C-alpha cells in the first residue's frame, strides 16, 4: 500500500515544502520532486502541489541496531528475539 509521510501531506495541504524533497525534473511551469523520507513523487504546478505516487512511509524512521551496536551484540540480540 502506498503512503506518503506527514511532511508530504503537510506540503499538499498547507504549501509547506520540507528539506527531504529532491527536484528530479522541471518543465515550463511544472516541477517533479521525490521525497527522500517516504519515496513519494510530488508534482508542483504554479503554487499547487499534488502527490502523484504515495510512497512507502511506515512511520518515523528508526536507527537500525547495526548502526548503534557492535556486530557481536547484534548476534546475541537476534538470538534473544527468536527465543521470545
């Protein structure tokens, strides 16, 4: 199922651009953006925004255990999760 993040919905509803938007195309009076947070595609025409493809937003991003703990602790953590 496609879901845009709250930042993209806020953009469409309140015209509040956010820093996770990356412009990927521009034509006369029309711009196409991709959100780096939810991967939605958004279209801007004049001052109006619309979500073209909803993206894959599943909630607030979380740090993975591999980035916050040494590799050895990931193995013991995985074993604990399987046993529960």
